[in-house]
C-alpha cells in the first residue's frame, strides 16, 4: 500500500513469510530436511498470479460474502489459493500440486452457478513445458447459526479437483476425470494463423511477441484484438468457429508484408491495417515533434478500455537502429488512452449494452457503476453521437427487474444489544443496500439520466413538473412537529441558529451560513473527517472505525479508501482525532447511526466508492 502524498510504501502484510510457512504439497515423510527446505523455497517463489471475479451463488439478495480467490503459481509446480478475510489480510485456503515444472500462467474462467448457494469455476494453469492443466473449483455457502433475526450469515467451503495433473507422483485414479470444461468454442480443431507484418516503422516484423489480447465487447461479432510488441495490431475474426485475420482492404501485400497506404477511412473500419495506422498516429502525436520511420513505439502492454473503440497501452519510444544500450533506470514509458477507430454501428452495440446492463446488472460482482458505465459515457461524451441517440437512451431507462417486490421482512429485536447483534445489524444493512440487483440497476439508471441531463440545454417541462411534485410529496412527509420530535433541527455550527431539514444536499441557516449534509445520515457536515464519493462527489461522515489517533512520531497526512478500519500499518493515515471523540452531531450519536455509517461502504446515490483525501 502506497501513501499518496509522501509517496512511500507501507507494508500491510508479509506475504513471503506466509508462503514460506505453508506446508509442502508433497508427502514430506522420509524426505531429507534439505529437500524440504528447498521445496518450500520454490513454493514461495511466485511466477504468476490471477484474481478471480466475485463468485455468483445465484441468491437474491446477494449475501455479500467474499467469494473471490487469488491464485498464485510458483516454481514448485503448485498453485496456492488465497482469500481475503474481509478485514486486512489474505489467508491461504488450499495448496495444490499439479506439475513438476514451473507454473508460468494462470487464467480464470467465469463463475457459473450450479444451483442456489453452489457455484463452480475453471482455472487454466500454464506449465513451463508448454502444457495446460485445468483445475475445477467448486464453492458452496454454509449457513452460520445466528441469535438475531437480521438476515442470515454464511461461510464458504471450497472443493478442488485437478482434471489433468502433470505431477509425477500423482495418483491417476484421483486426478483423472471425464469432466470437460464448458468452453464455447464451436470449431473442431485449433487454427494456426500466419502473421503478416504491418509496416508502420522500421522495427515492424512478423517475429514480434504478443503484448496484449482483448476481446471485442459485442459477442455477435466474435472478434479478438491482438497487440504486438512492435506497436501494431491484428484483428482476428470468427474466433470460436473458423479464426481468420480480417481482410485488409486498400493495402498492398508484398512478400508476406502489408504496406500501409494513406486514406481517410482508417479510423472508421475495424481492421489490422486501420488499427495499426491509428496507433502509429497516436504515438506520433503523444511524443510530439517530427518523428522518423526509425522511431519505434514499442508497446509492452495493451488492453481495451471500453470494449469497443478506446484502448489503453504502455509504449516506449526507441531507435533500434543505433544499437545503443539503455539500462533499466533510463527506460521511460508513456501510458496512453486513445480512441483508435469509430464505426456508426457502435451506436447500436452501445444501446444493446445499455439494455443488457440495466436488465442484468449483476451487483454480486462488485463492479462500481463508473466501471460498468465507462463505455457508455465515453460514447455519449462525443457530441455528434449524443445528439443522435440520447432519446433512444432515455427510452431504455425505465427498466424494472423481477426482484423489485421480493424484499425480506425482518422481525424486530427485543433482546440485549451486544457486539454480535450490532455486527448482524450492520451486515443486514449492507445486504439491503448493496445486495439487490434492482437497487444497483436504479443507481445505473440515475447515473445515465444525470449525465444526459447535464449535456442537454435547459430542463424538459415534464421533468420539471415531476421534480416539483416529488419535492412537495417529500415535504408532506414531515409534519410541523416532526423536525423537533425527531431531532431534525440542528444548530448552525457557526452561529448556533436552528436549521430545519428542508434540503437533503445542503443546509443554510437564517444568517446565511451554508453547510453540506452527509449523504448517508443527512446531518450537517462541520468536520474535516469526511469521505467523498468519486462519482457524484457527495460527502459523508467517516465510519466510526476510523476514529484512531495519529502516532506522535508521524504528522503526515494521506488518503485511504472507504474509511477502512485502521490498523498498526495504516494508523499513520488516520486523523488526529481522539478515539472517544465523535464528529457526528448529538442527535446522531447512537449505535444505530454508527452501524449505518459502517455498513455504507459505497455511495447510496450512485453506488461508487468513497475516498478520503486530506
């Protein structure tokens, strides 16, 4: 973890020591101590890692248990499955030996729900000898008894099966399986494609290694985009049936090499030639000045940024013809995000994506709305595109999910309030706030509507009338005696003049002092101990767990995400507030408000994350 302002790294967990303490996946009985130590050393040397998505257990509401797994491939020929404990550390779940050689690559498939509370996934493991081992992982939820009626609590149990182990001492009867992973490839055999060089620079070659592979967002087009180290792109069509390179129009093929010609269409058609030309033009523009054909933009990593038009890559400018040596400290790379091409058909793809996202938001995956809406907002920010499709976008917003009426009734609690009851109450609030797809879809609709509204001139008359009716209905909810009875009148922090709750965003006293309100509790914010939403910029009180004093030998201010619970490693990032002092007003100093602040890990309005920056 890196403190943003001073730029120094703070260690939160010693993973290396944890890996060294793990038992060896081999049978250590009768093995010399030197060999055991050697195997444990190899086990702690990690070659690759991959973190899975959140597991979907097909339960509504989602129980909000952390079902994702971190897979580590090491030099001992085994994989280590680790899980985040929900507080601060990652712990080891399983150690599985699958080969005698190094594990070099790991790739997770999507989680698939077998039945409610049961889910499965396949993990592909690349071995140093070129083979691939498939690991089948199943997870199931186990109900944990609770003394309260605030919903149910679960734990996770995982089962692992290696389908084709390459370990020399593995028991064939235990590792062999007739189960075949569900791979959506309809072709009968693998295809080998010959790469043709795209002459964008002097370094263009068919021998350049691959530096990025991305899947096109539209599943109907079945396209994969491949990025090479020399800065060129390849478009592979019909990947799941008969993979072929795209037909390059307007280019000359000479001795197996493609000569890139000039033209205005290179940004409007999805082809290898057009993407390579656009990437070269972006490289020239980003570096500035006049570049020669000997200037090469080597791309060390690339991926799609929105699944359609925009790419993100890391390139370095170099001149391979001068044969000069550059040590590691002299290497300087540039991170680029650019729109490489544009096609009118992308509008229809985006409308289809909006409809699918709102109907199936999949809140269990934990993706922030700003992440899911990135391709939509990038397209709508283009003024010419927005003017043509915004009416159709707004028609897609009134979307109702099937679970809208299936809320869970919770019985009142009349027993003693202790830590277990508070924790169960907090978990119940989190499930109700973030476990329903209908709520997540509503937040997505609000974000799209708000963005479209910001680009439109004025306000539609019908929308203005509806806003006025909603405002009047909200005021009718509070009688004349309600503000004082429920503590909805707060004193102004500056002049102590009473302020009534008339606006959920801001509070203004009769003398003109204006204060922001907490987006979670609606109390007046008169303290720097706040967190800010990265999406709508609304502010809220920090969670009570952030009330940790700063060590005397550290006066550096920094930032944390979500106001997570402080620990010895991140105590220096907490505010200099005594543990017993609360920044919540007197009317809100109760354990219920405290647990509400703890449960609200994301913005209640837009669903994006909170950050704390001072």
